[in-house]
C-alpha cells in the first residue's frame, strides 16, 4: 500500500525520493490524475514537500529569479519569467493556483508547457540525491533526458528577461499541448526555443537581425522537422516573435 | 491520531494509506460531487479548499490533512443561485455545483473589495468550467446580476463567509 510521507528538510526529502517506488508530490496536478487511473503497481510512498520551508521560497538576485519547487505557476515571482503576457495561456486559473513551475518541467506525466519559456530564459534546474547531494543542470538537459530516478528537484533558476514573447499553435487554446511554438526572450543570458510536438529545443540567437533570428530558429527546427508546411509555420511564428520582441511596446 | 478534514463543518477521516484523491475521499464518505474529466480541466468537481476554488480530482488526499473543504452545499451564495435560476443558467446541472462554488467565491471577493465583477472577469473565471448546455452567456448574466445585487445590499462582505 502507498503511504504518505512528510519530510521537513531537503535531505530527508531526498532520502525518501531515493526509495524504490517513491513518487514526489509538489502541486499534484500531474501526479494525482495519473494515480487515479494508473494500471501499474502503486507507488510505495508519496513524498509531500509541503513541510520543507525552502520549497515555498523564491529569490530574485543578479538578474535571475530562483523558484522553490512548491512555487506555483500563478505566483508573482514566477510571472517574472513569462513576460507581459504572464502565464494566462497555461491551463485554467484553478490549475495555475496548484501547478508548480518545477513540477511542470520535471514531470514526465504532462506536456511540460513551461519548458519553452524556461529554455528561452536559459533556466537551470536544481536538485539533489541522497547519496551525492545537490546538483544543478540546464533545463534543456532535463527536458531531453528527464530527471533521473531517485533524484529530487528542489528549484529552478531563470534569467529575468527584459521582454519575452511566446507564439504558439495548439488544437485547443490552454487545454491542448502546444504543437508548434517559438519563444524568444531579450536580456542577459536569454535566447529562444522552438517547440515541435513533444520536442523542445533551445536556440542560440544572440543579438541578431530579424532574418538571422528566423534562420537560427529554422536551422534548429529542421533537425526534427521534415514537413515543409510545418516548417513554414515555424518560420512565420519566428518572424512574429522577432517582430513582437523588437517593435511592440511594453504595456 | 487519524488525520481529518472539515467538510462543510463535519469532520471526515482521511485514509492513511492509498493514493486516492480528495474527490475519492468525499465520494467514499457520501458527499456527492460530479466527476467529469478527472484531470482538472472541466471544473465539475470544484470545491473550496481552504477558501480557494480547486478541482478536487487534482488533490492528493495526503496534501489536505487538516484542511477546510466547502462544497456547493455550504458555499453557494443564495443570490447567485436565485439569479442562475432566473436567467436559465442551469440546464442539465452537471457543471452547476462547481460553477456555483467558483462564482460564489469570486462574488464574495469582489463585494469585499466594494466592486462588481464585469462580464469579462466572469468569462475568465469560467475558463476552468466546461458547460455543454447553456452556452455560458446566461451564467455570465446571472453572475454579474447577483454581484450587483450583493453589492447593493451590502451582503457577502466577508470573503470567506460560508454556511457550515
């Protein structure tokens, strides 16, 4: 049977997370629907982070913001990462009040909607294991390979953008996975990202002209995209992102 | 000591094992709330969890120990229920409990701030609630009307006020 455990420090949480069959719960918005319908053996333990004080904290320093693993998507600290548009495009208001930024990126159970903005912000994920202690890895690496079994994600650090634009297409706004998307951010350490189905790829754009920006996005997209129609859509999205980054005024 | 939650003023025990959701706990204790998508998008199972509208299907039972749960049975604002009936904002009724929980909460918050919800704000609140019958407009009209009436009457000023 599954038991609930409530560690009060990161090191206790890492020890529980390292136990075979344990599942870590932050907001639970991805985990609970899976728990309710899973057909495989149940987890041995659900590791709740609510009693780890640092998990709710966030910090803004030196042009970056660091969010603990219980900071929710609707938190104002997280909003810094999503530009003037905010995260209103993400799920529903009730889900945004519970879903966490870190959980969204590390959970293999959902579409990882926040992956593209965090890639564009050069984000780094912080975690730890019981055996080897804390670690920090680029979010790009986590989105590609997932978080290793037994590892605990403790927070994420992202560069604060001067401006961020995310142009995307999905079957149903807010409720469906982004099928094609381009996210661009201006500011130190920022860049861009392209979304093609389940693939999220970082793009190094530098401070280039519009055609250079679009070319960089196309080049990266072509590593996974063969369909000319979809490539044309990505190109158009990239052009819009560059235009919006450089011509629209902040409101 | 067995962990508990307070549901509409009644103490309900939480199972100490298993991976059930808050909705499962309520259902197993005879508290009937509609279950729609099971992924938090339809809003049918919404309850107030510590005074915040939350789809109960998304909440692990282990994360609500000691919490205060209010269903539509105790949190519905009578003025909203009356307005929804008057405007024809209820048809099959499946989504209504969740809609009423969220909109009653929003009206109480707005009135506590001495302001009225506008139609756009109500539509934004309804993003988390799927209704296949009404087309939403009647719900929007009823909510704005109820909020205006509450503001005029001076009721609903306590944002956390619910019957229990």
